[in-house]
C-alpha cells in the first residue's frame, strides 16, 4: 500500500501544478484494491500534501480511522468508485473557466470544440446544486454518472469531479476540459466538431 500513498501524493502535487486548483481548494483520491480508497485529508493542500495527510476509507461503508479525517467530499469520491469500477483516480477541483460554466444559467451541453474533448473527456454532465459534503451532493454526482460516457461532472456553483483510469489520465482530462471551457467563455461565435467525427473520437479512448 506504500505505493498507493506515494501515488496519491504525486497526484496531488501534479494537480496543483496543472493550474486546475483555486488556492488550496480541491481534493483527490485513488482506489486501493476493490474495497478501499485513499483520499486527501480535510484541510490539506494538494500542493504540499504529505503522506500524513491521507486517509484510508472503506468504499462499502465509509469507515476510516479517527485521524487524519478525510476530506468533507469523501461521499462523492466513494460514489464515483462504486458506480465506476474501472475508475482508479478522482479529482475534485475548481478550474476558472469550467467553474464559470458551472455557474452559468444556460451552459453549453456540447463542448466538442477541440478533438481532445470527445477523445479524452467523451462527455460531461451537470449535477444540481447541493451543499458541499452533503449526501444530496453525492446522490447528484451518482445521477450524473449513470451515463457511462460521462467522465467529468460539473457541480453547479461549485466545481468539477473528474474520473480517470489513472491519476495522470484524470489530470489530462481536466486540463483539456478547462481549455474547452475557456474557449466556450470567450464570447466568440463558435462551432463544434461534426457529430459523426466526435462519435468516432469518443470511441478511441474509453478508460472508465
């Protein structure tokens, strides 16, 4: 399990370096075997995460040691792993352009503006607003993940939940999604990739 702790530390540091985080906000996790996950501790900063700021949590019932206490968003991390058996990494972040769209009254449903969106993101979905850390938020994420094509969940007025078969894939997915969102918020008239071509790209890189 030592390798899993080290992987989460590398994941956290790489996520912070990627520009997807606002200040110290954000949390990350990795799957450990079939029944557990490691998640960043409450109040920890991904940029400076150490092994002592990681909690081991049961996917079945959420049980964990008293200290360190897991992130308050442990619920939707558990839900993601339980609903998506192939997911091995989950990142919750608040990148600027994507979070802008998460707050928009009528955000675009189609962000196939660049090939990397259908190829690496496939599809995104929106989860209705619910208070951070609440069961209602976890349930909203679960509803968004019913579509097996969805790998990025936009939490309304909150941020993103990004799944990956590896932590590197999750970060890459988040970076491309942020790029597409920045294009979408540019104010320019935009066109998307033709649907037939987008469908072919979506078939290339299924991972979670």
